[in-house]
């Protein structure tokens, strides 16, 4: 049984780290499966003993039962030990992977509903770690989970500043906070007053024009008014005040005036269903693009499936697409699956036939870490002339390597890099990456979330020949002579496996323009509504 401090630390870790939450649920699944198996075995054993037609002497069958139960207990212990070992190893991998995402965060954006961000450049996604700074909503609602356990539902229009793990400022807007015991002392500052929670549920309203209000629904808060000279006033359950001219005036407490967590979840569910339906319609249309070579939507018949369907419908020859090692996990929305790449041998193999003067590469990815020099997105197996390497660099730049020589010149790569596009706060968020190679102009253009992040005139051979490729990895066999150049560089970090998730990939033999890339981003972006809790509920149906 956990001590109070241990329980608080566990809660804090689960709130701040998506990887920790996944590891925790995996441990819970192990526990449930082992318990279910153990109960079934106890029942089967007792039944088999009762079915014996000629029972032995009491001492004999008691001894056998004791020995059988010891054996079963040993088996359970062994299974549990193996499970814990596997869980611990996997947990270490997961926690190591998300460390960059949660390193400086003080909260997590748990869910959003119909949000319109005041500044689109400051838009956030559900599940994204939050650093100190402002959240500005023109409309809609979000739920924020602070690292120490406080939860806030914020309604727009609103300006809300995250200050620390237990401190925030509400400049304008409406918010409702649930503060469990480990988060006691959670503080909200508003113009003219400071509210310090004592383990409760309360709400604040700060209109752009008008007087601020504080409502207490459960427990107690301390209220300090700017003109009170430091004096503190306590508000208890079902009490509320409106602050006018620096003085607190009692009003009727009104829980219905503030959106609750449950109401936010209900608003979210229908919007997610509509958003997924919209994406599926747009995805089906995109599969008909005349230039499409590969379109993987990561929508299998079931999580048992170890191959992907190439959805293109334009008559291009389609080879099988094999999944090796990757696990199925959650994609951009509940009901949308993704492949998770976390082990060094996780990858997807496919073949792109023929040669092409132009290419467009597209992928929706969730990056969990960038711990190495380069991380593979799409990698040609060979180093023939026209082979390609598409990757993310550790510094957040998108890169494309094109082999400009034949296999006798393994160092003949021409690399074209974007400006830094991926920032640390984007770990755990879904990002749309695209690279366009225009054979007519010789330009290589990189995009991140529909916006150009680099354009370079590059001399490269034609045609480009991706050939047999891997998503998320790069397979080399050190024993083959053609990789001698690679083996001769001890400690080389030329390319590492991708660490994160992918839930859509496409390759076209035509150069899409900036407007088309932006349209694809708008059609596929997670949208204004997505929820971490809904993802967890969806997991139960897998």
C-alpha cells in the first residue's frame, strides 16, 4: 500500500507524463489478467478435486491441495515476476522517451472542445505538455491538469496564465477548478483578488466588463482582496461573492453557471465523432489522387492485423505493406489507430516501384523524443542513384537526403534541411510533415503543419527511386560489404529509429503546391475537439 507521499508522487507523474500513464495502464492490465487467470485456475482446481469419484483420505487430499496451491502460487508469482520485468523494461523505455516533453512542463492540456484560439500560432492539442505562459481562447473550452493534481475547466473567451504547478492567473474568462487533497493550496490570482484553495471545488468569473465572482461548491477557499490590507476571508461550501469597489458582497452560489468536467466530456464526444467522419471522407477522396503512389491510413480491420492496405485507387501497382514489431496505439482521435515506434527494430516495409522526377512525402506523426542525430521517417533500403532518406533531426529540422551517385560511392548523399520546425513543446502533439521535390524546378520544400519551413534549389538526379523502403527505421546488415563505409565509422549516429507514432502516410509522384499542402493539413488536423480521457475509454474496446 502506498504512503501518502508516494501516492502524491505517483499522481504527479501520471499527470505530467503521457508515457507514465501508458506504463501505469499496462501494469494495471497485467494485474487484471493475472488476477482473472488465477481466479479461473483456483476454480478449475477446486472443481477437479470435487469431481474425483473416490476421494482419498482427508490427509492425502489436503496435502495434494496444499501442494497444488503452492504450485499455482509459484506459477502466479513467476508470471507476475515476468510481467513486472517486462512492464519495468517497457516503462523505462516509455519514460525515457517522453522525458524531453515533460522536462519543463507544469501542466497537461487534458481535453478541448470547440476551441478557437485567439492566436492560431499559440494553438495547443489535447495531451500536450504545457509550459509556463498564456492560454488565450476566443471561444470553446479546455481542461488543464496541473502537475500537482488540480484540474481546471476554462471557458472562452479567456486569458489564463500558467505560472507554476500550483499557481495560475485568470485575467478574463470563466473557470471551474477541482482540487484534490495533494493539490491543496492551489492559487488563482485575478484582478483585485487572490483565491487560495483548501481542498475543494470552486469557480471564478472575470468578465471583460463587470465585477469578478468566486463560487465555492465543495470545501473551502481563502479569499484575499487587493484592498483588504492582507486580511483573508474564508468562503465555504455553497457560498459565493461578487467583488465591487474592492469589497466582497454575498451572492447565490450557482454551479450551473460554470461548465463541469462531465459537461465538457459530453460536448467533446459528439464533436469527435463528426471530426473523424469528416477526416475519413477527405482521406477516401485523397486516395483517388492521380499522382498517388502510396496512401496508408492506418485503419486496420483489427489490431491483430500485421499489414497495411495501400488505399490508392488510380491503378498504380500496389505491393504488400508489412508491419514488423510496431504496436497499435491511439491516433489523432478516439476511433483512429496509429502505429507506435518505440523499439530499435520497429518498422514498416513497403516497395515503391519505378522512377519519378518529382515526389511529395506526407506524414502525420506524434514525436515522443529526438535523442539522436537523425530519426528515420522514410528510408530507402538501397543506396542506388535516386534513393531517398526522409528524416527528422535532433535540432527539429526536417531533412531529405538524395543519393546522387551509384552504390560504389556510398557517401554520395545530397542533404537538404529545413529551418528548425519542431520545438520541444511539440512533443506528444500530432504534427503534419511534408516534403516536396519538384523535378521541373529542382526545388525541395519542407512543410510543418501546412506552413513552408524551408525551400532550397538542389541539384539531384532524375528519376528518384525510393524502391524498397522502411517507415520509422533504416535496416542495414553490418555483415554486407556494401555497408563497410558505415562500419568504418565507430559511434556513427547517421540514422536512428523514429520514436513516436504515425497514423497516416502518403507518397505521390507529383509535386503538390503550398495551397494543396495547407488544405491537406486543414482536412487532417486533430481539430478543435479531442480528449485524452476519450482515448483512454477507447483503449478498453481494443
